[in-house]
């Protein structure tokens, strides 16, 4: 998380951009394009502080403020519908925005979606099917193990030279590991521990909640079976992750599912071709910036919203309309966040 000084400086820039009209100008420049926002978790403010990966959770009070703003200032549609509208200026002249959620957490159904409902908005929810079938997400197990053991005790359990100076370095290492090695490391870390993974913070939405979201007009889309890094997989495993997750979602919902997001945003030409062959017509990555009308629908840009950069409304607007992206490009190489 940025230092307090950096936060204050960024907040000052954001507020000047609001007062000077810079953000209004930036918003006008994305009309005719699609801006896709990415969230993971939305929790009540006190509960949000209990989640160990603070960059993935937006407090419900901030999220409600953000949705209130979008309902007034933007034309918000689920991704599939938004793709049909991109390139056509809406009658109200507002920027076109989609609000998406990765990973299928219970709080998406219990807190995020009801807030959107109150403002007449519909979102897109990307769901890894094994999680809804009861298998915890690997990074949650790893984060709670790190918090439970502490750095030194964790290092004693793992192979020498495993980077565990802090949680961020260990998770980054695990993310790059092949799936089997990642599972082995996390099992070593968790061996003999009674991990505290309360469902109200770490659990998935239920199948009934998934169906209710769908019935209310929210969009359900794929996010693999087990949330692996797809380019790491062999062809057979890749097909399983793409085809079987889509098939499971369609069995649960009773209708076709044609969209997905790549876990961690990682994809290459082989993964894109496999997604197309599996029946997906569009897919999101995690590359920041709006999608132009001629964007490849299987390589859609998406900008993450986190407390680091959008803890106040001016910051959210700056993140949504590209001011923070411009600041990142100006930052010294290797230091942009």
C-alpha cells in the first residue's frame, strides 16, 4: 500500500483534476470506448480490514459511493451487452462502463450486487467453478498460513531460498510456480494448521446465489475451474479449465455462457485460440485502459479498482477515466504501481 505521504499527494492531484475539469475532459475522451472496471471483494468496512490481502477488497461504503457516481455519470452495462453498444454513442452521451468481479466470493452476492441493484446497475461476475464446489482459493490459504505462522516459521517449513520476506513476495513466487509445485508449497505451509477461513470473509457464493444474480439480470461468466495461470498449462489441462468450467456454469444456469476472464489476466495466442475453440466469444485480461471499438473481443482491457488508488471518489474517477494510468506511465520505470 502506498505510504500516507504518497496517498496524500495522489489525493491532492485527484482533487485538483476534479476542480480544474481535467477529469470531465478525460471522461469525454473515452466516449465511444468501453471502460471495464475490475473488483474482487466488497465487504463491510470493519470486515474488510480482517481480509489479509488489502489490495483485493473495497469497503462497502466506498463501493456504494462509487456505484452512486456511476449510476449518475455513466452508462453501465454487463460486459456482453456493453460490447454490442461500444462504438455507438449512447443517447445520453455518457461514457460506457462495465463493472466486473473476479473469483465468485460470497460477498459479491451479499454486498456488492445488492448495492448495484439499489442503483439500477448490473454487473458481470467471473466464477471459478471449483471454488463454488467447495475448494478454497489457493491465495487465501497461503495468506492465512503466512499470517498464522509468521515469516520465520513459514520459512522453516519451505524449501531453502523460497522467497518469504513478506506475504507479497511469497504470493508472487507461488503465482509463477507450476500448479503442482504451488499446491505442494501451500500444503507444506498448511500442514497441521487449523486455518481460520470464515465463510463470511473467504467463502464462495452458493449456487443458489449465483442463480439469483443471473435471474436479476447480472451476467455470469467463466473464470476457469481451478484458477491456474493458463499459459503454464499443457493443452489437455488448458482445455479442461476452459471447457469444463463453461459446461458447469451452463448446467447451473440453464443457458449459454459465452464470456470469461483469464485468471490473473495471463494469456497468450495459444490460450486465446483455446478460449475461442471452447466457445467463448469474449474474454477480459488485466491490461489497463479503455477498449476501443476495434478491440479483439478475446483480449479486452480491464482496470482494477483497489483501495490503494481509489479510496475516495476523486481517486475513483481518476482511476476510471485514465488519469492514474497517465501518472503510472510518468513514474520512474520499475516504481509504478
